[in-house]
C-alpha cells in the first residue's frame, strides 16, 4: 500500500515500483479517520462505509461510547486499482543502497522511496479476521478483555459483509466475538509494535510510524505522503515519531498493568468520548467528555 500510494503521488514521473508480493490486494480491517482518507488523495469509490459511533465493551460489563468520524477503506480494491495504474515489477526481491536499486543484475538510479516494510526487532501481535455475511448494525463494536492483555476484538458491519476479528499475543481465535452469520472468508497475519526509526524518504511500516495499539499504518502513510522528497520530510517525521513513541510507551504501560487498567473502565462506564483527531493521536484519548 505505501509503495503504491507513493508511486501514484509521483505518477507524472513514470515511477517504477518493485513489489515482493506476487499479487496486490492485501485484506485488512481498514478503519481510518476521514482526515487520513483525504490525505491519501484517492477516490471515494474505495470507501465501503462511514461510521460516527464506536462502542467499546470492557470485560462485558463496562460500555464506553466514542463519537468520531471514521470510515472503512477497501484496501484490497485500492491496491489492485493502484497496481493497474502504475508500472510494477513483481514478485521481486530488490535491494536498496543509497540512491540505487539493485534487481536481477540491473541497477536503477534516481529518487528512491523505501516502502519495504519493518526491519529490526519488534513485539509482534497476531491478528485474525473473519468475513461474515452482513448484519443489521450501524456502529463499530470493540471488545477488550482481562484475559487478552494488549489485545482487543471487533465487529465492523459493512454493506456486503461483516468483519469480525481479534488481535492477541496468544491465540486470537479465543477472542473472536460470536456473531450468528455465515462465514465468507478468513485472513490474518502479524503486526509489529515498534518505536519509529528514521530513514530518509521512507514510507509505511519501514518507518515504524504504526499506531501501536491498533496496528494502523495508513495514518502514518497519509501524513508522510504529503512531504515525500521535500525538505519538510524531517520535520514531519519528527512530529509523528513523538506521537507514535508516546503511543508505544502508553501501550507498554497498559500491557504491564492490564487488569488494573481495565478496571478503570468503571470511571468511563456509560460515558462518551468525542474523538476526531484523537482517533489517530491515541495519546489524546486519556481525555474524555460526558
């Protein structure tokens, strides 16, 4: 996604994209803020649904409500479309050295954007998601449980299907919400929880600009996309790095005091959080309104 979006931004220069995946179209939940979507600069045809309400259920007894402005981006559809619009070589294992890309005994020089993914140490959390037949629901529901430290589960109702998933350091299948609906498909993977790592003119997971708790990387992509190959890159990276680092340390603290932290749900029970910017800047969610 990061490399394809970067290529699309510079499409007037006929960029060449090297992709190690055999085919485009990665499946993911794809919940992003409206402002993040606008920064991507793509058509609304890739939006499956808009949401104003998220309900968080803690230990099946505390209910916290979030008023927000988010949407479901159809990442699979968008990646396929971007790939058809650009010149992409796949599957390849290209390597970067300065301003040179090496591939198949050839050298390619020019302005290089690294979107090759995270490299280095990480705390990896496992994710699994079912695609079920549609249900009659308007809001996103998130479940947080004492027995799943650092993880959570979700139900995202869409017009043509329902996304039901979970992330966990142990077995995410244990925490999949029960929904009486037909299974249409299943996918999964692993998400790195890391602190950002500066690399000039990089984008996507290779930067570590990934929202720590939710694993969302599109926010970081959308922000960096605006400053790629400009002198504003360093300043933007520094700002985003501070926020993601705060999220990383807050998440680490929550994991160490998980049961105690979830009991704080008593003070949030039946309250509403108004979160727009806070959806991306999670560290702001420690503020709430009645």
